[in-house]
């Protein structure tokens, strides 16, 4: 795991921090000496295991449930985080979902709004609530989870998901300009095929994964730790001149 001592004692909020990529991110922050607020929606058992793991290392940790598409839940999440940890240094906006694959000709308005709310509106709610607390710290940071789908448009049936993830790239750039004067850097990561997560277990067939891997220059899929290391890199205060950037994590299948 990461031995970055710059993160020792830092207070981190990770949304959807108890499953898949989020779980790996949380564990890497704990192993780097950070205190963590672990948001979850349905993964209570894993969240509590991560809390115990942090506590055994002598670090503070709190688990907080909530539906972040609800403004009140997002506000409460940040309030409980600051109450438990004392302050907030870093926000990791990881929550998101494809929900299901739907083509344009079968797209209902309710489904469109649901996916947009899960991936994009929830991120705005949490970030808006967290920004005043991040402003109180000299070196604060936000890392948003986008996707290769936001770069390329995604596979068949991912229209709304890809659109929301593309919007996160722009959200990141715009927010870096807005929050830069308060000392908060804002960056994003855009993972490609990350196997071993519930997302791809649910939405990606073995055939599709195999076809994607065949086109990856380094000839392997990614894993959650690949993403977690990149998130910690961007979040760490020692990289203080990087803001408004998106780090692509896809094995070289797409770059720009």
C-alpha cells in the first residue's frame, strides 16, 4: 500500500467508500495514516470493517449512510464528517452507478434523471456542502471519479452514464477555477476497464471484457488498486500545482 506520510493525520471523506473502487481508495488512505469518513448506501458491513481496520491502526474513522441524491443527506454527510473528524482536508467523490443499460429509443425521462442525479447532482450536493470546510485548510483537495466512458462515449446502452461522466470532466475543470482561490485543488480520474468490481460484474459481459482487454496496449484489465493509487497521488498536498486535470487510468487504450 501507499507510504505517503503527507497524508498522515489528514481527514478524508470518501463517498461510496465501502465497495469496489471506493473500498480500495478508503483502505489506501487508511494505510497512509489518514482519518476517514466512509459514506455508504448499502455496504454497511464492509464500511464497519474498514472503520475497525482504521481504529486498530490508531486512526479516527466514522461510517455514515445516506442517499446522496437527496440534498439533505449530502449536507448531513458533510456535517457528520466534520463533527467526527474535526475538519476536512480531502473529498473523494466516488459515488455513482450505471443502473442499467438503455438505448436512446428506450430512454424514459425518469431513468435519465435518476442516473444523472446519482452520478452528477449528488457530486454537486456533496461538493457544495464540503467546500466551506475545505477552504479552512491551507492544502485541501477534491478528486472526482469520472470514467473512460466520459472520454469515448462508452459501450452500447451507456448513453446517460457516459454523458454524466463526461460532464464530470467539465465539472472538474470549472470547479478547479472556482475553488482555486480558496486553496482547494480539484482533479479527476477516468478509469477504463476495472475488473473485480460490482460495476463490471453487473454491466460487462465476459465477452465484452475479453474484447476490451485485447485492445489494451499493456494486455491486462485494471484493478481497484490501480485507481486508488492514482486518487491518492492527486489528493496528496505535495502535488500542489496539479488542478483541473484528469488522469486517465486505462492501460493505454485511450489517451489525449
